[in-house]
C-alpha cells in the first residue's frame, strides 16, 4: 500500500475564515456611497459649470414675450374671444419714483439689496413641494422671480429649477441690483393684463408711473403677491384683503427707513381712489360676461392670471352661439317696451340636463357699461323654490294626491303667520280649502299648503335644504361637494319659510336644479369649461359624471306636477312653446312688502332655462313700475321666446309618465281628499207661475249639499300664480266645494298675457 507524502518543509497551519461583522459591512457600504457621492458631485459640478457657461441671460426688451389665451365655443373651433394682449412698455429706473422701488422691495424681498440673489432654502422647499404634488411654490427673491418671468415656462421640473438658480447667480454677478430691479419692474405681472410698472400705473390709476404717489405705489406693490385676489375691482373681500397687504407694505417701508412713521400712519388711513378704467372693446356686449365667467372657472381650476393673460391657453367652453343668441334675442323680444338695461335687469340661464353644461345665458347690461352679471348675481327666487319642497315631501312618504291646508292664514305654533296671495276683506289672503292636493297647490302656488307641507315633514326645513343642495343649489358656505355658479347662495337658511323662496340664488343654479328634475333626478355640476390645452397638450378635460339627488320615480312625479303648472296653472304662457314643457312661476317681496323679483324657471327634456326680472340693485320695487310684475307674465313670456329659439330644429321629446309614488306619510291628516256622498234629492213643490223672480226663495237648491258655503265657485286664477274668489256675477255653478281639491285634469284657469292693476300679486311670505 502506498501513502501520500507531505511536501518537504514545516507543516502549514490554516486559519478558519473570520466572519464579517455588521460594522465592516456598514463601512463598506459607506465607502461605496462616498465614492458614488463624489462621482455624482463631480458630475453635478461639471454640469453646473457647463450650464453656467452656456446659459445666456435673456434680454427683457427682446426676449420677454407673452402669448394671450384664446376662448372658443363648444365646438372648439368657433372663436369666442381672447384675453389681454401683451400690455407692456419699458421705462428706465430713473423714470420710476423711489416710492415704487421701495414699496416693491418691502413687499417682495426685504433683503434684496444685500442678498446674493437666491434663497437656497426656498429653492429646496419649492422643489420638494412641487415634486410631492403639493401647492406650486414660487421663487422667493426678486432676482429669482425676474428670471422665472423672463422664460414664462410652466414646466415643473428640476431642470427648470436648476436653470433658474444658475441664471439667478449669473445675473447677480453680471448685473447691478439697480439693473435687476429695473428689469423686474418692467416685466412683472400686475394683473389687469398689465406687464410692468408703466402699464400697471395706467391700468389701475390711469396715470404714468412717474406720477405715482406713495399710497398708489404701495397698492401696486401689494397686488404683485396675487393680482386677482388683491384687485379692488373684484369686490369688498378683495378690497379688504388688499388693505391688509397695503398696511404690511407701508410698515415695511417705514421699518427700512424709506418713509417716516408719520407718513406710513397717514397713508394707512385709507386706500387711494381708483378711477374708473374703460374696458377693452373686445369685452363689449355679452362677450365680456362670457370671458369673465370663463376666467373665474379657470381660476377655480388652478390657472393663474399669468397663465390666462400670457400663458397661451386654448379654452373650449360649453357655450353655443345658438343658445347665447336665443337668450339675448328672447330677452329683447319678451321684455316690455321702454325699459332699458340700466334699471331693469333681466337674467337668463340655459343648462343642459345630464351634462351641467351652461349652453347660453344673458347677464344683463353691456359688459362695458356694467360688469354685474345678473345671471350670476341672482335674487330672491320666491315660489320657484316650491318644487324642491314637493320633491322632498315625495321623498319622505307623501304623494301627489296627499292634501295640505290651503286656507289663509297658516299660523305656526310660535305665532309666525303665512298667508296666500290676494287680500280679502279680512286682509288674510285667499282661501283654497283645508285639503288641497300637492299638485293643485303647485299649480296655483298656494303658500299655506306648501308651508303646511314643509312643516309636516320631520325636520322639514333641513331636509328641504339638503334636497336643494343635492339638486344643484349651493349652500350659504361654499363646499366642493355642492359646487355652482357662483359657489354660494345668499340668505339660504333652513328655517320655517325656506319653501317660500326667500333665498337669493343665481339663475344659473336655479336652471341647473330644474335640469336635475329633467334628468331623472341626477345632478350634473354646472360648468362653463370643457377643455384647456396649450401647445397641443391637454391641461384639463372635464370629467362627465352625475350624482343622484332623488329617485327617478320622484323626479317623474315632481316633473308631472310642474307640467300641470304649464297645462292649467300659473305657467300657461309656456304653452306657446308647442311641445311638452314643465315649469314654475315665482315672485318675491322685499322687506317693504314690495315685489322685488319675478321668475319663471322651466324645462323641456333637452334644456332647462331660468328667467329672472329685477330692478336697480336687485331689491327695488317692480309693482307700480313695470306694467306687470308677475312671474307668469314677462318672465314666462321671455322664457318661451328664448326656448322657441333653443328648441328650433330639435325633435319633440316626451316626459316620462308619473310614477305615482305613495309611501307612508310621516304625519297624519294629509290623506287624499274623499268627497262626501251625494245627498238624497228631495221633491220640491213646483214654483207658482204667479211668482216673480224677486219672490223666489233664497234657500239653497236641493241638489246642492246643505253645508256648501255660498262662496263655493271655483277660484278665478290670475297669471301670477294665485287665485281670487270670484264675485257672484262672474262665477259659474261650482262642481265642488272649496274644501275639496281642484282636480288635476280640470279645464285651464283663465290667464292673459297682461294683468290689470287690480289683480292679486303673489308675495313670497307674510308674517305678523
């Protein structure tokens, strides 16, 4: 047997491998991270050096340009208008008063004269916020802002941020602070389409920049932070916020020693006067109102004034030329002669059911004469709110046949009293009987019946308010859940009188609420923008959706009742449309018991339109001023004239039949009216031939129930929306007693296109 021989030499001892410790692993990782970091840093330094060397500073007088945004009708091709063209004129720093230079530094960058032109912390904060999808953060120093506006790029990228930082450093080294401030003041956006201090001085104060006073300079420096929000032309809230920012700027100027404390205190007492600036002619007629509505919605979608006036947007709206023309021509045809837009304000809004698209509107006076859009401003809606109460009642177990108290007055337990229209000898309004059904009460707009209805629903006012919100009427406080145009409704309170329409709601939102009924109870949010693009890239695209406000059965029954208003109630002027229509009249009174608004809101299956008539500031007296102040007269006629044009060429569509929902009523005493059995006829002695008419007994004829009141004839209805008991000389033999409801299929009440001065009016509520 052979054996392996060991190699010559001493024996070699092998050591077992030592395990790698956690510390060693960490050190190894750190070593490679350090190497990678050094390589990355060298790369960044090289890249920064390259960009620094190859990046040129723009010439603000040559390279700075803006591209206005264009607005189109719904087809995306027909031009509607455009926003501001570049309004800019460069001037030297010497032509700018010291006050504007100091005010802008105090407002935007108080360390401007001593800093290095960039704010590293601000850059990191902005980059992190933008990358994480948070609110867009802007540059913090004047130098950084100047660099940003020279490029007007809306790209949110690290590359752009790096380029801005490089340009800021390069500009800081190659230009003096005075040169940077001059360029900044000649390019920064001040709002109102004005780029630079010279254009801004003219846009706000109608003067050249060299003539600006201390207070005017402080205002212009203040609006830079948010030109739309701080523009005093945008309402009391903007003016109030401007004043706070204005005081901040003046305090900063005083702290820096630019002005004395006494000068600051004196200037802080009030804002300077703002002269009226002539609007551009491109905003004439209704176009100004259209462009204003579009701009408001663009702001709500997150687009800034710089985007709108200089960002080159292409905006496709919901408007159609046909619907806009129908609204304007319908107003001109339907309104009374001799009443101009300066005092009489007529609003029209047409919303498409199922989409929420505002297809057409009429805002009132030429935009160049008045910037108030009355289709947005709105007014007290009166009885046009009653269908919302009806839908709520149906949703809570009542039916169209359930009955309510139609006698006047109706007194709440706490003593609050409501009466119907018309004034009898007792001053309490017309009586319709103690049991009128919901349909007839809507046909004749019976206040007491609808107040009884609201009061009979458990937590009725709250539920009615919730139904209104769900249908498209925004609450008093804006919320994303219930948007609208505008996003709030004034005086919208869930109180005992909510059903009588004391809330002030825009015509646009009222049209959308009725469009919800037309769409089977599903609400689409009203809007005016369908799409926004820039350079072929889609920045916004409206996402179509609906939310159920009520079931389709309840919508069908509510719609049926509104059809009866047109067929045989207060809205018969709409019969002239010549196709199925549903709608409701309404009037409202101010605190002086004067009629201050008149409405008609109605729809076909294809379109819902609201019409409002108001006067002066929206609360002035209509009765005694207009030939007629009833919703059933001029508003209903205007609605018909508008809708005839809108419906031209469209197929006739039918409404769904009523579903006749009949749940379990939450309170008793509202069962459908059951007439008493016919009394047994008794033989009467024949009249003696010798009797003269004057000798005829005054007893009630035997075929008439003995308990029938003598004033039992069917009420004669006015075009207003209410009825008056006829005098014996005009009345016919009644078919039922006043305590029974008017059958829904009864012959139409008599209405004319005009009413005499003795006709009863329909106040929205009366309380003693």
